[in-house]
C-alpha cells in the first residue's frame, strides 16, 4: 500500500542528523531541515522562499559551500560528493556535500526541478584522523629513541659488568691487606699489655729481684671524675609540635593565620561557615520538640485525645446496641401479636447482631489505643527523646566550635604532604582533617638515631650537650627526653636497625635562640656513665692469669710489694676503672721499661 502523506516526509527530514537543502533551478530555497539550519545557524522560518544567493552570499567563510551549490545549479549534473572547508563564527568546519539533481517528469518546468544537497559535518572525524596521524608519527619517533636508548643501555651494562669485576678483585685485595695490617698492629700492641697472656707459664714473666722497692715506678691513686659518652648526629626540631585539626565538617569562612606567623595561645586561627549548621540545628530542634511532646503525651496517655475518641466510640456502640435490643424486643412482641411480618423481625435480629459486632470492634479498638501508651511505647519514646536531646547538645557544641583557636603559643606551619590542600577561604574541610601545625620554637629539641648496640645504654633523663657547625662556639645543655622502643622504618636495609631518640634542650637565652634554626645539623654528646670519684689505673699495670685479675701495690709501712685482686669496670684507651680491691691513696707499681714486674713476697711475678 502506497502513501503520499507529506507529513511522513516532513517527519523524516526533521529527524535526520545530516542537513538537507532543496532548491529549485531558480535558486529558491524550497526545504531546509532543522539539522541544516542548526549547522549554519539560520532561522528556517526566514530563509524558506528566499534565493540561495540572498541568504548565503553575504555570509563570510562559506565561499566553498556556495560555489559547490552554484556549480550544481548551473551545470545541472548528476549526483556528486565534495568536501568544503568553511568558517562559522570564526571557527573552521569541514563539510561533506552530497548533491543530486532531480526532475519529477520530463514535462516538468524549471520550477518543478530540484537540486538536493545533503550536508554532513566531518570536522571531528577529520581532527581525530589528523590527531591519529600525529600520534602515530610521535610514537614512531619515540620508538626509535627507545631502541637507541636500549642499545646504549646494553653497551653501558656490559661496561659496568666489566668494571664490577675489576672492583670486586680490588676489594678482595684491599680486604686481605687491611686484615693483615690489623693483625700485625694487634699483635704488636697487645703483647706488652700482659692482659691476655693467661695461658703463658709463670716463667714467661720478667722476674726481677726487688732490690730497693723505691726504685720501681709507682702511681698513687687519686679519685677523679670519670664518664662515658656516646656521640650522635641529629637535627634541630621544634620542642613541641601540635597538629590542629578541624573539629567539624564545614567550609572555611575566614583564615586568620598564615605560615610563618607567630601566635599566642588562644589566638583565632580559622572560622567556619555557620549557615548549613544553623539550618541543621533548626531541624534537630524540631525533632527534639516532637520527641519531647510525644513522650509527654504517652506519659499522660489516659487523658489523650486518641483515648477519648476510642472511649467515645465504645459508648456510642453500646448505646446503639441498647437501641437494637429494644427494637428486637418490640419486633418480637408485635410478631407474636401478628401485627408485623416475619421479615421485620428478621431485620431487627440482623441489626442487633451488627450492633454486637460494633461493640466488640470498639472494645478491641480501645485496647489497641491503650497499648499505644503502654510501657514499651513509653520506653521507646524516652529513648527517642534522649537521642534527640543528645543530638541537639552535640550540634550546639559544634556551633561553639566554628572558631578554631591556637592551643599553644608558636609559629604556624602549613600542612605538608601530597594530599593536603592550602587552607583558603571557601575550602571544604572534613571533621578531623588537618588544618595547620603549630610549632613551639621557644623550646628546641634534637632528634637523632642510635644503633641497636648503643640503644641499651640510653634512657630518659641522661645529661647531654649539643654543638653544631651552624652555631660554632655555642654549647647547649640538654637532657634525653625520649628513647624509642621500636626501630624506625626509615633505616636503610644495609645497616643495623636504628632507634629514634629526642634530646630536649634547656631554655635558651635570646642570643642563643637567634643562632639556632630548626633543621640545622647538630652533634649530640650523651653521658651514659658518670662517676665523680673514680679510681683509674693504667692498662699496663693490670695483670690477668688463670681467670684472676690483679695489680701490684706497694706497702709503705713494710716497704714491700704485694699482689692484690681487683674488679674492673669500664675501660678507656689507656686506663681502666677499678670498682673493687683498691682505695684512694694506694700506690700502684708500674712495669719497668722492659715490661717486667718485681717478685711479690709469695715469689709469684
């Protein structure tokens, strides 16, 4: 079945995404669908019926398009497809123009002949194609560069492998040389000490006859201060750092602190917007009022309006039941007298049954209403009222936290890290989000790391002093404040585990504070052992053999030399502390130039 309804063709033209322009051979525009008008930004109501030249020739940037259409009108050729570059509103566009020449019948005149131009916008397709070509060229160039780099890397890797082999050979030679050197030095240095020759026989000692005891070199012991220290390298840090976080979720209204600014405790840092909080506060107030009123209603439920309605409904049902009973009695009496028919009696019976059902229903309704005000309902209402009150109090507390003040006196440090945004007006912040950091620069500290061998010697409270290349001539006293009980994660794998410690510096004078800067390197010396009156004897005066340790002591009264067992403590480069066996004033016999000792009274060297 064929149809020639123009509305169908009009709908097809309006639904096309490509532009369609129909002209007769006099150049008059017959049809221009909406897609064509949108493409050229024309009003379809004003161009229909006008000539093509009047509409398009005055427009700039459409020269190629107008030439294609004019050629089709003049030549009256068959179907053709061309590409035209135009400019609309100064922007370049690429169009494909498919033209065709139509004539209904040979007898039609020129007004009935038609030129049809179908226009498609291929600007994006052409741009994508150009981009694709450019990217292909770039990829080809980068691929060539990668190939060149790969070849260069292979050459360098081969050279590095050769150098590594040479370095390993040189390292092995150096290790052997150093080991031999240390072995030789150790053998030369340790032999004269006479501390580690316990396996040597007594004849190995030099046994010189005493002769005159006063001829042997001696040393009178005098107490002196002795301390052991550990030297570390650290960095100056603020004595106290406080991170200020947002107490609520809101937007920043005003920022009153800038990085580097010095503030006192209590100074205003940030203000938050309150519009949304106030709106939420009003809603929470409404919820609290409703919950409170609901609880009050349930606590006085017997006098509530709903209970009154239920009781009233029950009374009305009972009154209606009474009326129905009277009607039933009257109908039964009249029926016995033969005055009313049986049907009237049956109707009265049904009415009575319905009223009984109404009373039963009203009683159940009253029980249900009473249940609504029962203990369970009151308990739920109390919990809801308490929850609403808690929310109200929490929100009122939030309203008090719309201003953030400095918790300590210090200098503002901006929040650092890739995820931290600058603190600016209008920025949204979440509850608990870091806003800024306050650092107390009036009290400085030094952070350092100590290895697992020395960490057991350190504890809080030990005295320390700090020097550094950035403040020459200045020595600052301090005390160990904290020693970590866990190795730091930042320690490199090639080294032993390291533990963090912090040394708090004493309050600084103004001239010292001007010299010190946070981040400066510092040398920390920590006193791990201190004895104000220690007895130190030279290492070569101590002898060991058979698991025993002793020194030779001169007895001034008898002018003889005795061997006395001692207990040793810490050792320095040339001395050792004696913690038991000697007293201040004892005269220690030292070895002679040959390393020998006189013979004791027992005959033992």
